[in-house]
C-alpha cells in the first residue's frame, strides 16, 4: 500500500522559535520534567473514531473529508488499509497509544458471529502493525450506542436480549484488549439513560447497569485481563439524561454496586463542562476519592451547548489539568487521549497532523508551566497554613474522631467565638498562575 501521508515526515521537536507548522514547539518526548520524560508524563493517544472514522458529516451536511486511503466502503480490505494508514500516522506523530471502539476498526456483520469474525480478521492486521511499531491501545471499548438495537439503551435497555447482546459484545472486546495488550478497558454509557421518565424504570435500569459492570469484573478475571476498567462520565447527549452524569455520580454508582476497587474514571474535558463543572473540578474530585484513571483531552465551546470535541488549545485549562494530575502522582495506566476531531472545513489529511501537534504542544506547555508553579512553591505553600487549625487542638480531635457534637458545644460555649480566618487571597493566587503562563 502507498504511504497515506507521503508529504509528512516524522514530526520533530524544533523548539518555540521554529516557524515550521509540522514541528513541536514544546513537546519534546525525552525532555525531563520533574525527573520524568515528557512522553511518560503525557502518554498521548489518538482516538481512532475521530481521526480515522469521522468524515465530517453533521446533522446539516454530508461528509467533507473522505481520506485518500479510504474507499468509503465497509469492506475488510478497506478496514485493513485504514489500520495501516492509522499506524503510519501514529508513527509520524510520535504517539505510543491509540484508543478504539470495536466497530471503529472492523465492520459490523449480519450476525454477532460474523461481527466477531470481522473483528478477528482486522485484529490480525492491527497486531502485526503493533509489533512493527510498538504502538498499543491505551484502552479498548465496545460501541454500545450506534446500532438501532441500542436505541433504548444497552445494559439499561428494557429488553433483556439487548443486555445479553451488549454483554457478548463487551466480552469479545475484552478478549481483544488482552490480545492487543491494551493498558485498560473502557465503558462510556452513551445511551445508558433516558429520554423520558414516563417510559423508564430508573431503579431497575441502574441495578441492571450495576449488574453489567459486576459481570464485566468477573469476566476480566476469567480471561486474565490485568488492566483497570474505566468509566467515562457524561451528563447528556445522546440521551437527555445519562446515569454516569459526572465524577461524583460515577463514584456513588461504583460504591453502591461494590465496584470501586476495579474501576477508575476517564475524565473528558468537554463532558465536564456539559455537566456544569470545569475540567479541573472533575479531575480533582476523581483524584481526591482515589479513582483518577485517564483523560479524554479535548475542549468544548462556551457559546455552544453540545459536545463539540475540539482539540485542546487553551493553556489555562491544560495548566490547571496538569497541576492536578501532577499532584495526584501522574498517570499510571492512563494518558491523554485526543477525543477530538478537526473542524468540518479542515478536510485535508495534513490537518490531522496540525490538530494533534497543537493539542500535544498545549499539554506539553501545560506540563512545563505546572511544574514551574510547583517548583516556585507559593501556590502549594498556601494550603498548609490555611488548614493549620486541623493539625492540632480541636481540629485534630475532630479528624481523629475523639470528639462529637457534645464536646464541640462545650468547646465553643467556653471559647465564645471562632479564631478569625486569614484571607483566601483568591486574586493573588490567580496572579501566580498568570505569572507563569
Ligand atoms: C462520546 C465519547 C466517546 C467515548 C468512548 O462523547 O466521549 O467517544 O470516549 O466511547
Ligand atoms: Co470520550
């Protein structure tokens, strides 16, 4: 097969003064930040569905970017060509990971058995490309939302056969995750929610979703998949209300169904804003309760209310995200997966490079800025004295469970009024961030 991107060489780091658009200005894979190479901090991944399956159609118009290697058919040969083009892209971009849904890489067949067979055929090609390049899946997932059978949900469908079909599809995708040495397996509940409560038994549906995940945990053990599983929160779209609304809702769900030790969260920036949170709020909550796993890196648009999945370019956002990620100890199995697509009018193959280079440089800068803020120390030092009243005296007694309401009433009646607070210094702290950006 001819090269998919004949005019693009391997993208190199040329530094901030370079005017070459096909170069990294900040991402330098081997450069050490806090003693660790940037490549290991950031663990970039390409989303197969956006970069190799999204041809730019929207509800108002047809596809604009049918790529030269893609003949537009659902044949296995076309699927294999796409895989080879994708791996050429990963290599030239210099990423070590990619993510995919089962149906992104191989066509759905007329029966489940035929779909499995198609999947196996394409996985052979993927495996040989992985061996050639060393690139591997950051996570694998099953598409449980595109086919009409899932119109009422998958694990939360009112139809038990649909639940069974979804289970069979996930079982197969998990087996492929083992075969391809994926770092993790992911669930995004695209249609696990409802359009109207008038036709929905919410209690029963969430119990079914819990049971589905428990079965996935059992199957993971059965087939010897050692990576973690991720849940990806999203509040709405395509359904009006999705059960995995945000990090906090996912945490409550995992706790209720006794799944906490097996799952972590994959936080997507644009899903956070759809839930009325900031990206960093969702990261911070997941890290605080010990279930931070991975990131779908993208951004929304403040003026639009839907999941626009644009490439991340906002340095304030990437800085705040990297501050939280560094504080949480960095990625282990997870990474930064670009769940983002180029604009409908960016229709040439080279635009895929420009978009990813921009996202990678934005996070590399965010990482460097976050590390500089941490080295400077003023921001980190601010918390210690602010919470000092908890380190001894009554605060320590509360934290260690030595006192209850009775003792606290006695303490406060005697003391009469609280010791005054120091200023929260909001603006001064915001200024420190901007000093470094
Ligand atoms: C949809 C979304 C998905 C998941 C994987 O909004 O983010 O692409 O990341 O199913
Ligand atoms: Co996503």
